[in-house]
C-alpha cells in the first residue's frame, strides 16, 4: 500500500500502486479546486519545492498536477 499527502491542502491519498496514489491525488485536487471555486473559498499559496523538501526531509517528494474544468 502506498500513501500520498498534499500538505498545503491537508489532502491524503492511498492506493495499491504509486500510480493509483497519483491518480487519486489528481482526482482529489480537481474536486477540491472545483468546490473552492463554487464556494469562493480562499486557497493557500503552494509551498515551493525547496520548502517542501525541507519540511518533509527523508520522505519522497513529488509534484502532482491536475486540470480543473
């Protein structure tokens, strides 16, 4: 089992494979941003890669992108 976490938005994802985790994280990001737009919710600025590496030292870190329609 693999786990993923998007700390800036407190979103967690898990799956049987790393690909599953990424796909679920992308879907959760789409849903989060669509709801944020719908309800005019403020969204925090994303951390930089350097900030993320420093805060999560010892963990594997990657960026995940998602298209919001």
